């Protein structure tokens, strides 16, 4: 394989010792994963996917890295890594200066600590605080791996898997019958594996977003390890804010809606609900606006008062960007008003969810993304046909978990569809919504199957019985006409939908 030329570092390659060290790491990782699976699988059958999901993640990270190292010979991942190598060289020369750069501002003064023998960080990385935050995160790891691009990728893909795995288990705790289907959504979607496993911003933010969902559920619904999960909530929010604030801007209102809806849904009085539902929606919007306004300085160009300007600027830059070529789409002219943005909702959301189509693909990577988009579009159409649309709407409005996943998918799709007119960037930016949307469709399909089963057996179907997940199957469930029996794969499943322990 041909060598890669990197400024200040000369010709570089993935050396034989890196492959050897990588194999050692994989062996240790497998031993750890097998031990975890062995300890947990009797009580938690979803652990049969633990090793498969982990290796899918690792293979995705390595595949991405090798393509960008040997085929494209560049890209953001190379910029992040060799900027971190320069940071590591600085640490060996002067550790105090390294700490100053690591925790200080990325300004001209701190840039002067570098020289040609150490190597400078890439200009496009150092000048953008959110990109350089990734360098700050991986610099200690690069030091520990002896500047190995391959081993750093392996460790990062393994660590980032934890947040995704936790979120997957959260969903399984509510719908254990969907263990295998939810594994497809969270662990095996090709685009998520490929774009969210290497030395990239997306790897950190994907894991952080899913860790956020897991921690919210653990704190507010399951009431477990509140201190630890509160800390996880803070760290995951910090990662999203520091790297990709628009993900936090999408997930915050959805989380508030999730929490408020669950409380309101427990009220039986129709009159009280009629009053509280509009009030809850108002509270959700007010709370979201308050938090996002307070975070204005941290959101920078993504703050509410600069949002429209940023969308116009980003759209223009990506259309002109040479690194993406001509592989872009047009949502139409944006006039700079909020009303103008909202008028683009259908075309922007559709683009983020289902484009590029097969005939719009210009490369092998785009073809693979288009195949996944085609599958997702077909899945959506199939679910709408089977549920006759009406029942799908009932499921979305009648189940807090489905409401959260669907709302996030649509809102996030609009965010990136309106601001990312380039397919090359779109397929990468959209990965947080893919598992959410697919899990939403699987849950809706499952509930529709239970509704049809009840209809065939002459029983009424109570959607509210699934509000907290699959209901417990009581000893006299077969004699009950009103509620369909659903046997959980967890012997100790509770009414709250939470697995014991």
C-alpha cells in the first residue's frame, strides 16, 4: 500500500507493529466482552448481541480509517489524528506547554508553542474550536498508543460503543420481545457503524446522544444510580454542546416532551388532560427556549439568534465546497426568516431521512447509503400501509418512547436537511436519527401485530397497557378479555417495564 504524506510528519504508514498491537488489543477486548456476556446473559438475554455489536463497531471504524488513509489519503480523521500527534510531541518536549494547549484557548499565543520539528496542528482543525475539541479528547489516547492511528481507532470505537449499548438496553427493557429487531436499529445499521466508529466528531456525539437517552431513563423512570447517571447526563450534554450543539438543540425539547408526556398520560380525567396537554406543550417550548437562550454563548453560531444566518452560511459553503464535489441537492432559496425555514420542512426532512436516492449516488459510499435509505423508505411505507396510518399516529401519540424517538427523528432530520445540502455530509450528519427512526418503526409494527392478534381473538386492544413497555403476564391473563397477554422474556418483568437489577 502507498504511503501517506503528512505535513511536518513526512511519509507515514500503518506499521507492522501497529497491526500486531491491534491484534493483541482485539484479543483482550474479546476476552473482556466474552466475560461480560457470560456474567449477564442468563438474566439479560440481549447480551447475545454484545460481542457481535462490538465487533461490528470495530470493523466499521477500521474500514472507515483504512479507506480514508489509503484511498482518499486525507480527510477530517487524518487531520484530527496528526494534530493530536503534534500535541503528543509537544507533551514529550514540554508537558507544561502541552497542558496549556490542552486546557487553554486555541489562539495564536498557544500555537506558538509548536514548531516544525514538533509539527503544527492542521490549520482547519486548530482554527475551529469544535474540531480542536476532538483533538483535545484524543491526544492522551494517541500518547498511550505510541502514535498509532490503527490502535487509536480500535480503542475509540470500543469506548464509544458503551453509550450505544446502554441505549439499546434501555429500549430492550421496555420491549424485550424486540431484542433482535432493536439490535438491528442500534447495533447493525451500516451507516451508523461506518460513520460513527472512527476518529471523527460523529463518533463522540453519537455515543453522547445515546448515553443522554439512557441516563434520562435511568434517572427519571427507573430511579437507579442517580448520581452516576446525573454525571453521565452532564458529560454527554457537554460533549454535544462542545462538538455539535445542534444535536443538543434537537434532543433537549424532545426529552422534556418525553418526561412531561409520561406524567400527563397517567391522568385519567379527560378534562384535566384537555387543560394540561396545551400547558405541557407550552412548558416544553418555554423550558427549551429558556435553556437554549441561557446557553447562547456556548452554542456560538448555533445560538437561537444566529440560527437562520448560520443555516444560510453553512448551506452556501457546502454547496461550494470542493471536497464534496457536485453531489448536492437544493431545498430552495432561504429568505432568512423563520417562516421561510419552516416552509422548507417537507423537502428538508425528506432529504435527511431518505436521500440520496439510488440514482443520485456518485460513489460506492453513496450507493451503500442510498441502499440503506431505500430500505428505510420501504420500511416506512410498509408500516404506514399495515397500520393504515391512523394506528401509527395513535402509537406515536399514545406511547412516550415512540413519541420521543419519532419526534427526535423528524426534528433532527429537519435541522440537518435544511442546513446540509450536500449528500457527502448529509449521510454522516444524520446517523443519530437512524437508530431512533428504525426503533420507532419496529415498536409500531410490534404494537400493530398485537392489535391484530387481539382482533382475531375477539379481544379489545388497550394501547395504554403498553405505555410503560410490555405489560406483565399475570397468572390469570388467559382468562382476561380486556387486555392481551404478552409474555416477557424476563422472568421478573415489572409493571414499570423495568428489568429487576
